[in-house]
């Protein structure tokens, strides 16, 4: 795979965003599957507005994208972003979030919120 050079400012901004434990975990979860906000609430002890704020920052930076399904919004990694390869490489060093995915699937919050 050919390497894309990225401006230092953009790398710095991405690393600053990923320096937050919650946002880094969100990115790691989204590497495994797309999620809606109510699913994220299952694994983070925080309010829906707080999770939405983290997702907005990641979306504004172009790291995640959203897809509307009916009235619900699902988030996934933006693999078209030039920094995706760098993020993917960083995630190689992070623990897989399969336990959090199991937690989401076990509680199935989409039944409650209607996603």
C-alpha cells in the first residue's frame, strides 16, 4: 500500500483528538462495527449528549462518517480519510474492543431506543 504524506498540522490534530481515552475507544469500537449513540451508551458511563459531542468532534475532523437509517444515525470509520492508514496502524497497538462489542450485542440497546 502506498503511503500518503499528511501535513504535520493534520497529524497533530488527529493525535490530539485520539489522545482522549473515550474518543480512542470509540474509534477502536468503530473499527469492528458501526454503532449508533445508544449503543455507545452501553459501554461508556456517560450521557447521550456527551457521547454525541465526542462523535461530533471525530466527525468534524473527518475521522468518522454518519449514515442515516430512518430517523437514526449510525457512525463508522471514514476509511476514505487520508489519515485512516495512520489510525489503523495506531489501533494495531490498542486492545481489541470485542468485549465492548459483546456488551452492546448482549444488551441490544437498539430494541429500547428504536434504532
